[in-house]
């Protein structure tokens, strides 16, 4: 087993915070191992003017990090699971996940709107936009990019009436409120989260992290594996207009053209593998 590890991640404040959480986990489970955070700039970080809805987001936030693993300049990679494409280099694997944070989306509106519905909403996520149109059918939709703090500042300054952000990122960075803004957590039945939302994925070269796997979170691994298998079956990328979330009992889906589905999972099926469960859920969806 290594005595030191290089943990590659994006250079954003949230990505580094997530990597620090993995470092703390490793220090707790393996106190003899020292971790070094290796921040990298990805294509998605550079191309800040790109529209994810138009350009697609597949691999934009992961390519350079995966290359560091393949080249041997990093030992583990830390990703927001929702950014990971379902297709992966054959020499790499997801070795596991940390416990999942709140998977929901947060609707953030200007406080001066009061009870009035937002008329202009900014989001770069096709998934959030498609579901948001169900709730706010008359709203005008625009783009927004940048880190969490940048987006909060833009909404508070009046650039738009509202936006959506992941509860997990807000929680990990301690943003429970912001002057001039109101936070509204959205039920997963109304805004189905992105595949893997709220989960931190740890990636390695195949076979290089067997020592770490037993300490990672099995429940999160099962749920996210199911969600990713569903997305792969649809042929969708990490920024397609698809939502899928397994809460341990119900598999929540949003996908065009079928819309919303909430499929109950029996106790027997919850003991099966994610792929076996996926086959049964697809059968249920067809029957429904």
C-alpha cells in the first residue's frame, strides 16, 4: 500500500472541498497514508462561455483529470459523480463513493419577488430547464455559468429572477443563506436530480485501489450504479435532459418523451445487483 497519494481534482473551491473530504476519509481509515491535493484546470473550466445545452458537456469536467491518472501523475481522481460520463477509458474504474449528500436541487430566487413566480430563470442545465418549464411554464430561460458564489451574486444583483443549484454543493461550502435571496429545496418528485447528484466518485486505474474499496459507501455505490446504468441504457450524457434518482425505495425518473415516472422497488429487488434491478425497472416502465 502507498504511503502517500496524489488526489487529482478540478481547481474549483467545491472540487477541492470534496477532495479534502476524501483525504479526511483516508486519514481516518488509513492513518499512515498522507494525501496531496492536485488541482487541475479542465476544458469546462476554461470554456466558460460555452453553452452546455448546445455544446454538450460530456467529459468537459473530467478529461484532464482522467489523463492525470492514465499518465501516472495522480493516484486517485475525485469527481462530482454527476459530471462523470457513463463511458470510461478501459484502464480506469470508479472504485467507490463517499456517503451521498442531499441530492436535491435548490431553487434560488430574489427575495424581493415574495410569493411571485420568477419570470426569468437562468440555468445551463438542460435537465433543470426541461423540468423547470413544467413548474414555471411562462418563464423566460437564460444561461448562467460560474462557481456557486458567482451564480449567487449574479441572481442577487438582478441578472435574473432565479436559478437552480445543487443542495449538496451549497451544503459542502456552507451556503445556507445569501443576502437578498430565498432558498427553496425542491422535492425529487418535482425536480428529479441528475444521475449521481450529491455523490463524490473516486476513480483510479483498474486494480490500483482495492485497499480503499472496503471503506467506501456501499449504499451510495448501489444507488449511483443503478442511476448510471439507466443513463447508459438511454445513451445519454452527463449533461442530457435526463434525471434519475434512487432513494433506496423509489426510482425517480425524468426523461423525454416519457416525462416523470416514480417506480417502487420491492425489498427482494433491493437485494439484487443494480443491473438486475434496472432490467426490472425498465420492464415496469414499459408496462406502465
